[in-house]
C-alpha cells in the first residue's frame, strides 16, 4: 500500500523581492527549497511507513529543476518519486494544479493501492491551502485538514484517526481510507538525511511524466485550465523601521528601558 | 644439567611462550584497523622516539613534577633490562653466561651500576606507592588493583635482588662486594648474623623469588595498563609528524560506511594508541569537559576503545559482527553518545598526553558515524546543519546580508589580479553585532597600513569548521569544494582571517582539497606589518590590568602564542598577565567543536570556569583573540554576575586603540 506525498518546490520566499514596476516576483538568484509544510508531510509519511509498512511515493508538479527537491525526498527515505513536468502544466492555479495531481494519483492507484495522500497544509509562495482539498474532492477521498497528529491507522478496517487543530479547539476525526491528510508544521520535526541515502538519491532514476503520458485535455490544465490569474503583487506601504543603537543596547536592562520609552513615545503602549 | 636449571628452563619456556602468545593475540588485533602511513620520514621518527620516549620529554613537565619519578623508573627499567637479561640467561646456561666471567673492571662497573639503579628503582616504587596511598591526584584512578600488583612486583624484584646479593656477600662469595654498596649494606649489617646454611638457602630462595617475579611481571604486562611498557616507545615513533589540527577526509562512494561505528573502522594507529595509554590521567586533568563536571573523560574514551577491541577484535577479524557496540551505553567497552558530543575539540588532551595519543580524530570519527550513518545528534545541531548547507552560515540568515557590514564602512572589495590579500571575515565577524566591532577594527588597521587588501562581501561563504568538527563531513566537503573553487577562480593566494577557526580550516583542512594558500591569522599578519614599518603603534594606557586568553585553535592548533602577547605589549606598554592555565595548557572557552551552537545544560559551564580562572588575576581587561571567545567570555561574566567593570576586548580592538 502506498502513501503519496505531494511536494512543491518553492522559491525561498524570505529571499524573494517584488519588482515594484512590473508587480511580479524577482526570482533570479533566489534559491529553491522544498515547501516547508511539505517537508512535514513527507516526514509524517516516512513515520507511517516505519510504523505500518507503507511505501512512500513523492509526487511533484513543476519545471525540470524540481528534480532536485524530489531527490531530497529520496534522500530522507521516500521509496519512489514522480515528477509531473510539461510546458502545458505551467502557469496553473490551484484548480488546474490539483487536476493534474489528482489524475496522476488516479494513474498511480491503478498500479498500486493508494491508502493516503499526504500534503502540507499550504505552500509558502501561494498560501492558499486549496490543492490538498482539491485533490481529495476530485478523487472522492475523505479529507482531513489541519492535522497536527496522526493517532492510528487500522490497517484491517482501513480506517485512520487523526487530531485536527482549529482555532480554540481540537477535533479527533476518524475516517475511512483512502484519505487525504493535510498537515500542520507542528506535527513533527523532519529528519536529517543520512549520507548513504543521499548518495543513492543522487543516482536514483526519477520518473518524469509529461502530458503525452498523462493525456489530459489542454483546457483543464496549465494557464488555460486556471480559474484565477494574478494581476499584481505588491508590498503594502509601511513606516520605515528604526534601529536603536548605542552602547546601552548591550545591557538588557537598559535596552528594555530604552525600548519602552520609544514605544510609549509613539503611543504604542502605555505605562500605568 | 642440574635439576634447578631444568626446572628453570621449563618455567622460562612456559612463561616466555605465554608472553609471546599474549603479545601476538593482542597486537594482531591492531591489524584489523584501516591503513595509515606512519612509516615515512624515518629519521624524524627516530629522533621523536629518542626525545619523547627515551628523553621522557613530555613525561617530566613543570605541571607534572611527579613525572620525574616516572623518568627514574623508565631509566632504571632500561638499565635493569640488561641485568635481568643476564639473570635469565645465566639461569638457563649457568656455566657459559655470567657477568662474573667479565674482566674485573667491567664486572665491577656493571655491578655497581645495577646495585645503585636497583636502589633508585626501589625508592621510586616507594614514592609511587606513597603517592597513590596518601596523596592520590584527582585525575587518576590511584588505587587500582593493577597499579598495586605492578608496584608490588617491582618492589619484590628489588628486594630479592638485594637479598640475593647480600647473602652472597655475607657468605663471602661475591668478588664485587666492595662495588655493591646497597647489597653490601644488606649483607654486612642485616644478614651477616645468620648461620651459613640459612644464608645458602636464602641465596636459592631469593634467586627463585626473583626469577618467578620477573617471569610473572613479563606475563602480566600485556594484560595490564603496563602494556604501555611495550607500546609507548613505538607510539612515540609512530606519532603524527605534524600537529594534529585536522581530520582525515572521507571518500563518499555508494555502499560505503562512514565514520567510525565499529572498532575496525579506526585506523590501525588509533588502535595502537589504545594499547599505549599509560592511564596517567593527564588528559582528564586538562579536559574542559571533565573539569566542568561533564561525563566525558578522554582517558576512558581511549580505554573503552581498547576494551572494545579486545572484546570484538577476534570476531571482526573472522568477518563476524561485533558483539559489543562501540558507541553505546555499556559500562565498559563503549563510548556513549553524550561523551562524544561533549568534546569541544580543544586539543588539551593531545597536548599533554605523554605518549601522543590522538583523541580528537577518534572522537570526530565517531561523531561522523552518528551524523552520517544514523542521523543522530543533539536536537539543536540539526538547524545548524541545515542553515550551513542551505545558507552557508550558522544562523540561517539570508546570504545577501553577509555583505551588509561592508556598506557601513570604507572597505575595498577583493578584485581578481589586483588585490593582494583577501581579508576573510567569517560568519561571526560578518553577522554578529558584537563581533562586527572586531571586523571594523581590523578594517581600520588594514586601511591604516596602506596595503592591498579586500573582502568578498556577500560572495563570502562559511568555511565549514563547525560542520567538520561535528562530524558532518559530507556537507563540510561540499562547502570546502565550493570555497576552493571560489578562491581558485578569483586567484586568491594570500588570506588573513579574523577567526582562529576559519584560520585553521583554510590553512590546515583545505590543504586536503588541493588549496595551498598563504593563510595567516591577523595577529601574525599585523605583527609582520609592524615589523615592516607599515603600522605604528603607541602604547596607550586605559586598559588597566590585561589578562590574555589563548584560543585553542590559534594556540594549541597552530602554535600562535607569542604574536598576540607581543601585540598586547606594544599596544598597552605591558606584558599581559597570565592565567594559571595558559599557552599550551590554556583552557577552552567552551565554544569549539561546534559547541558555539550547542546548548550546555550541565550545572557548570565551561565558559564560567574559564572566567573564574581569569578573575583570579584581577584583570580590568580580558583580551581574547577569537570571536567565539569574545562571546563566551562576555557571557561567562554575565552568568557569574560579575559586577566589576571588566572589559572583554578582542585583540583587534586593543590594537586599534593604539594606532598612531
Ligand atoms: S579535545 Fe578537549 S574537550 Fe575534547 S576530550 Fe580532549 S581535552 Fe576534552
Ligand atoms: S590518553 Fe594519554 S594523557 Fe590520557 S591517560 Fe592515557 S596516556 Fe595519559
């Protein structure tokens, strides 16, 4: 039985700047990383693999350079990786993306029974949290979102119990398999790769599926299949920050006193 | 052949056979280790052996005056080796081998020497016994069964020697009586009153006691800590010819194992080291981890490697899996993970070890196994590893920020084919607010000297020191290769560093990656500039009493002790004060070996201990020469809640104040 972990390669957004003129992201020279939420999804998949004996397949849609991120998934212990890459998939919003991913999973499940699809709750570049639910809806899987703990999988009855964390409350949910689980970052701490696995992952053969093998209608994928488009990206104007300098900042007591003074003078806090 | 000779011959054959077999069984275990060339430069090796083994240079030191007793033992032992060889051969061939067959002059000289030397040996034994019984030092297991057996055996040998010769003198059978003062004293004053028959019996009895004690000693040797009698001389011969300031590279192939997780993954010399430990405990006495109450004890690390080898060696030799894990929690024969992570790689243990055991490469080798094969390490280390790999600095700050300090002051960029010297700032110097002050001081000094220098700004990358010491050789290698390519690309030939860790890494580690750079630490570099007349300093007052703290990676690792002291003198007008532990015996600040980035949970922190040592000198200024030390000493003062106004200054700041 298989766990499919969906992974997205994203630009390291802490290093991305916005071009004020064109209103687009300047991506040149910005390193790509695995979407941090997805790293937790992968870790959870690997833990379930160790506990219940699943196989883990890492699935990603993206340009050919996404290979690097999939190799990282292999380096921590994913058994297989498939890259969905085709110019026709490009420019997709969450609707078109979940379409391609769902179809790929459908294709995968024809070969091997899929028990779980595990996704990160959201990506750090899109922040929509829609792709996981989109996949589940298309495949008719139950969806468990905002999961911060997987309690149990009953392999015989094919059921999973998880804990979901919502504002001000937890919910313990039980559902049938197959299911889509979208995890929060606090669910686990991703492992560090061992060297033997790193070396194997460097040489492993990656499966790349393009649209010739997927055979999806061009109207449903990529830019054409997208329901939304980004018009402009911009940073809101904000007052310039101020750095408190001087010798006193090395002394915590004095530094705190100084900070309070400044905050009070700006009417941000009041001291009674 | 008399029955006595027959009996002795049989005993001799059994004892020597047993000894040789024991040696074979033990020493053959060393061959399961990995290759390591310790047979080059034979001339140098012989002279090391003469100096350190026969000269006992590291045994007798000012801090270890007791070592003198050992030197006496050692030399007595060597001289008596001749006497005892004669004793054994005479026992086997009484008619043909005997000193007494020598011409008078030779015979008298030798008997005189043996008599006196035996007396010295007896005194040395008594002193050693007294020390172990009445004033046992903290750093050794003074009252072990092993120690008392050996001291007892040596004492027995000496007493038997004097009884034997004393009785012969009392019987009037010794022609060298006049030349054997101690035996003669025994014979003429103590034994003389005994009847002749008793004396004859005593001669025989003493001879047999001597014979049995001698053969017993021989057979016991390979099973005791006194195995070092056999191994320490060769260990001085095999000692590293260079300072042990780097660790060997690893080769990364598919299917290999990395680091040392089994005793046969050590190099053979590491295994031989474990057989050479004298259990003198000096490593513990100088280990900052041991001294600050951690569980790490470098002597036991070596001891446990030996125990593990003895336990598993034969099995591994047969191609079987070892029964005892090397890294684990068993009481004897395992090194614990905690111990491995507690080492600051300060090198104090290696500096004092009289037989040149190399602790740090072993510890780092085992760390490599934990990191590279098992991915187990203290939790906080993971973010360090990820930050280093992804952003080339320990904090995970955006790499572009590295060049920010450059925009705040007047710094020339390094230009290919134009700039002569690269100032390699290092992560702490570029990112850390406190240590940027040192960077700016150096910038000032270099500008003042009017030399051709420049920095890489945001193109600079971390050198990877902490990764290598923490055992993450795989990522270290990636970083080293990237840096090597960068330096080669820019035609960098000469580098000056701020941080002793960068200094050691660029200078010693990177040689393994084909880089032969002229690397200097700023203390060397600036002193040269002063000598060349390019910088002038005027001693300025205001620093008060200055105490200097040696950074491990500058001092012990690279022998830079004098330059910082000289610069302090030129800048302040006074020779700096010394802490009790200084120069070779300096005490780590607690940041090396990756510890800058690790938590130190135990009650006493190493940096607090070092600050306490500094406070004994009642300083106004603690001068250090490393950004890690700056942080650790400042934090130590804060943790100890020292309210006196004590400044912690980097040497660069001290020099800057004195610029003319
Ligand atoms: S290197 Fe320093 S910390 Fe490590 S064992 Fe030796 S003395 Fe102790
Ligand atoms: S390792 Fe060296 S310093 Fe430590 S106890 Fe053994 S011989 Fe002495």
